[in-house]
C-alpha cells in the first residue's frame, strides 16, 4: 500500500494506492479517469498516514485488497497539506500529459 500527497490544479489531495509506484501506467490511467492529467506528487509513509487517518485509512486499504486501484483519503486540500511536514514527504514526481 502506498500513500501519495498529490498537488493538482485544484489543490492537494491525499491518495491511497495499491500500485507500487505513482508512475505505474495503471495508476496514471486511474488518475486520468478522475480528470487528473497534470500533477506533482510526493510519497508519504503509509504507516504515518495510517496513524493520522485511522479508520478512514483502514477502510480504504481494505477496499484496495480486492483490486488494484487508488482511493481518495483526504480531498480537503488544506487539511491534507497540514497533516505532513516537508521532511515527511518523499521524492517529488511530476506528471503532465
């Protein structure tokens, strides 16, 4: 399970993903299906996200056990952004179609 803080045109969104990497073509297709074709993303440690989001994280993770997909953990951009310090963000990944 991977967690990504994704900065889109409308602001940050926290995603939970069953894909090993955000640049997996299947993950990019899922983002495209959501209308997200340009973004900057950072991986966030899934254990840290689990601690901060609790039951919401666990429910979404359970949904992802059945099929490869992505789920929105937090669509409130300012809330998602405040949950993690810059030192908790992994390497930057940029995508643009």
